[in-house]
């Protein structure tokens, strides 16, 4: 008896590729161009899976009755439909710029101590935004005292990527949900082929808040903004 996975090897491979692209989005979250390239690759790979499934299963005796309806459900899903139809807009800087969010503040221990909205342009890295924030603190001592670190905290920037069609969902979260939706259909197909359900937990995912937040050097901030050597 053949392995159930052998019937849809190419689709499973493309789904695994989507998984890898999500990790690339995590790794490049604070570098806009690389983040967009990874997002673009994820959407492209996810978009190809329904067609690959159809090609691999079209000669199976259960294609019309069991597999085709499952595959077609991917086309009708609102989340996947938006990501597919608006792919070129989603990865375009202008589209991301509308709902690109940022905040500056301080972190202490494992959590954020205080934060304030701070515009982070979609074309600039988080490091570049941080340099702007430090310049603001040099010129405005009130902002420095309000949003900058003290001797027990560290400066940080938190950013998010969003798209207008789903304003309440962060873009990386959106991609993971899309991966799970596709995976659920593939999993149902595998079960119908005699296999076990796929693992959709994405347990290797990094903690979302850690992905969105960058903590910077306390010592460097005091030296370059205040002219103070705190460890002298």
C-alpha cells in the first residue's frame, strides 16, 4: 500500500515552503524590503497549492466526490481570496504604508514598561526609526524624559504591519492563519487518503511580541543622547 503522502507530494512540499517563508518573515520583520520579499514568496507559494492539488489528484477515483470540493473551498475562503487577488497590492510599499504602525518606549525585564505612538515608515528599518527617535530625544528633553530609558530600563521600538482588508489583524498573524487554513484542507485530504492528520500547531513559531519588538542598548542611548557614560 502506498503512503498517503505520496499522492500529494508536491502540494505538501509547497505547504512546507510556506512554513519556511513565514519564518523568513519573522527573521526579517524589521527590514522592510526583506520582509516584503518573504511575504511575496509566501503568498505566491500558497496561491499555487490548490492548482497543484488538482493536478495531483485529478485522476483519483474520489477526486470529483471528495477532493475537488475541498480544493474549491480554498478559493472561496475570504482570507485566502484577499491574499491571492490583492497580492501585488499587499507587497507594495504604498499599501503597507497606510497601516504601518510603530511605538517607542522602554522595556524592563520581560515586558514593555511604557510606550507611545511613533511613526515608522514602511520603507525604513526599525534601526533607522530608532535613530530618528534618538534625534527627537536630543532636541526635546521632555520627550526624552517621557519616552526614553532610565537606569532600570532599555529603549525599544515596537512595529506592526497591517493591510486595509484586515485592519484588526497583524500581517504575520494573517499569514499564519492562511497557512493553517491551507493545511486544514491538505490534512483532510491526507485523512481521506488513509493517513493521519497533519500537525497545524506551528509550535516552532517565535513569540509574536518578541518578533515585533526590538530592544536597544541602554548604555549606547545614554552615551549618544545624553552624553553620559553610565558604566564609567
